[in-house]
C-alpha cells in the first residue's frame, strides 16, 4: 500500500517533563498563550502547573475551561469568543481528548473564520493556524498525534471529524505522571478506546508499512499494561506504557484511519449518550468477528491469537474495566437498532473498514451487542 507519511508533531516524553512546557512553547515564538483545559483537570492542579511553567518562561496566559466531554460546537464558539478578545499567538491544550479536540476546533475557526461545520471533512483549512502544544493527561484518544478534531454539532449531535495537516500540534508533551490522577472510570474508558484504535488501525483499507509499525507497537504496550493500571492505578511504568501506546495508536490513526467499531459507536453516543469508550468497547469484539471472514489472519498477526480468541480477550478487558457488556445495559432501545444501523452507514470511519458494511450488516452487529 502506497503512503505519504508526514509527522509534523515534535514528541517530548518523560516523567516530570511538564515543567518544560513554558520553554517549549516559547520556542514557537509566541508571547500570548490561550490555555484550553477543563474543570476536572484544573481541580487536580495540572492546568495551574502548566500555566506556572508558561508564565515562568515570560508568557502571558489566559485559560479557557468551558470544555465538556465530547466537545460541541457550543464549546468551540465559547472558546472562540475568548480567543477573539485575547488575541493569542499560540494555544496550549492541557487535558484529555476533549481539551485537545476543542483546542483544535477553536484554532480552526479563529484562524480561518466561518463556523466549525465549515471544516467537517479533510483539508478544509483556508489559512495557516496558530501553533499548538498538547499536554495529554489521559491515555486514550491519541489526539496529540493527529490532525483531526472530533466536534459534535450542538443541535444535531452528529460527531464531525474535522481534519487538516495544519491543525496538528507542533509539540506533544507527554508526562505520564499526569495520568496518575485519572479517575478509575476515565482510565477504563480511555484505555479501551486506545486499544480499539490499535485493533482497528491494523486492518483498515488504508493500512500501510508506517501505520502497521505504530499499531504493532501500540498493541505491544497497551494489551499488557491495561489490566495493570486497572488494578494498580499508581503503577507509573504501566501508566507510561499506556500513554505511549495511546500516542502510537494516534499516529496509526493519522496514517490509516479507523473502521466500523467507531462507525457503530458514534450513533450510540449521539442518540443514547453512551460514552464513547463504552460504545467502542461494546462494538469492537463484534466487529472483529465480522471482519475475520476476510482479514482474520491480520488479527492473528497483531495479537498472536485467532479472531475469536482476540474478540474474547477484548470482551474480557472490557469486563475487567467494569464497562457495560450489552447495549441494553446502556439504555439502548431495541426498536431503534434499525435507525442506528442507518446512521452507522453514514459514518466516515466506516468507509475504511476492511469489509464493506451494509445497513443490514450494522443491524446484525447491533443485535449481537444488544
């Protein structure tokens, strides 16, 4: 498979390195920095620690923290108003995937004008964007290594993938110490999401030599580390492997995209508010079984297990994480499964699944998961 590889993000990793945030951001030539975070991250002190590092480097900062899980166009609009008044020269995102995605969304609209909906798709930026630094505090989305922002339309609840190479972070600062404060459920949800990224990227239609290398490394780190962080939340070595694994999986997404587990998860979040990690974790084993009719050997190459064993392992990890095992547990109404199946066929990520998916195929997946 031909590919066009470009990694615009400098990746800085190591315990305690968050203290270098100010110097790293100053190296981008900025003096005024908008910090995008969320109340939970502020509460545990990570936002303030980042701000102190920025200010110690002589940078002027303003914090925007009106970010919610699965950020919406309303969050972006609120951040845009703050940015317009402050006139930043750089943006720093401190938090999980929501903070990083919202920072990208704000940057799209602040730098290029219009509304968030104008950037739904690929390559829609109309101008250079502000330089950005990511400081992930979870190990899940891998957004720090991607040029995509996932923003939900506040009115339709449709999750929009807005991607442009100019939206990639200039620097990703990975300090695994920051991930020690993740609540148990956040650890579970983000970890399952990262594992899903690894499994899906390994078999997509766009898989190539570069993406496969990242997927393999991500799996090698995440699969053994995830059960450890669930039972030993203060295990820094396992937390480090989770953070690195999530980042490598993000690089894999950037180069090979995702598949039907995410395509079937998004409508569950939009209609029934099933949290993304829980939705993906529920659907992934069923997608593996479905895809194995065509690409079963690929799953073996990734995990050294046949597809049925892999699906069983994924279900076991989900169970260990304390996540729901069926859609009915999540409040999904069975009569709505055909509607969900129709919505899943409209998801962009599904077009990269290694097996062509019809509405009936998605309906069978939902029925199996229900």
